[in-house]
């Protein structure tokens, strides 16, 4: 099940014209964990990966930034990582 914030990011990428993304589940370790019955509870995180042409990155990142109000602290991180090689996206990318 996806969190509400993840759904908002997906909506933002769709608004920018991209219909597909990959969601990865993970645990946050940057903050102190909460305790419940002597057990530490690590916050769960969802990481979304979207492959877009370099020329369209600003449109997608701005859509996410606006939708999630990322001008406030703790709203998430958006970053770009260039890909040298990608396989399996035949017919899906223009560049």
C-alpha cells in the first residue's frame, strides 16, 4: 500500500506527462527512532524513481515541488541522477 505522500508524487509526475514510476520501500535511519514496547520502530519510507529525458526534468521536478509544498522543511527530496545506459524502454523515450 502506498502512503498518501507517495500518491501525491505520482499525481505530480502524471500531471507533468509521465505515467510510470518505480516505488521502492525502505527504512529511514537519519532521525532518532521511536520506541514501542521496548522495540525501536524505524520510519518506513517510499522512494520513487522516474526516468525522464533530461530536457523534461525541470517540468517533472517543478510539478513535484509545487504539489508537495517542498519549500517547507521535511517534505522530501527531489534529485536527478544522469543515466549513461538504459535498456528496456524501447519506444518510451523520445531522446
